[in-house]
C-alpha cells in the first residue's frame, strides 16, 4: 500500500509541474503579443537641446511637454517631463498623429523658455532648441 501512495504522489507532482510550465508558456506568449502591439503603434519624436549663454549645453534642465490637438481635444502622454542630459539633450516619444505641443524648459538660476513643436505626420522628428538666459541678466 505504501508503494501505491508514493507512485500517486509522484504523478501528481509531475502533473502539477506541467500545469505550471503551461501557464508560464501562455503568459510569455501573451506578453510577446502585447509588446508587439505597443511597438506597432505609430509614433513621432519631439526632441531638442537646452543651451545656456554663451552656447554651452545645460545639463539638468527640466523640460515639459503639453500636447493639444487642432480641434482642442487633449492627448495623453506617458511621459510629460524630462531632464536634459550632460549634452543638454532631451526627447519625447509622442503619438504619430498631427498635433501641436507646447515644450517648456526651466532650470534653477535661468529664465524659463517656451516653444511650440508641430508634428504633422507619423515617424516625424521635430527638434526644439532652447537658449536659457541667466536670471541675473534681467
């Protein structure tokens, strides 16, 4: 009787591990399809550089982007804030539809600046350049 119980336990463990393996495979496949769907969405890029006088890159500037469609409706973006890197550069991935974006750069000790970026089509890259002036110059 003992041998029968042991054999049943082993079979149960094998079936349980098969169920777990099948569930992992299913989750992986579903995840791959979800990732491919996101990657397939059309997008454009709004990017640029923040400089300070006399034309040097400004690291650590906060850059924000606010979208607005021509008909007055709003677009939701995943990322609306960025910090300029050591070369003063920043980038935002935006939906690949015609839209106008307000891009604003601010940094401690500098006057903020605001520009408009207009995306007209999918896959387009729109560059925006800022030249922030010292607050002491005003």
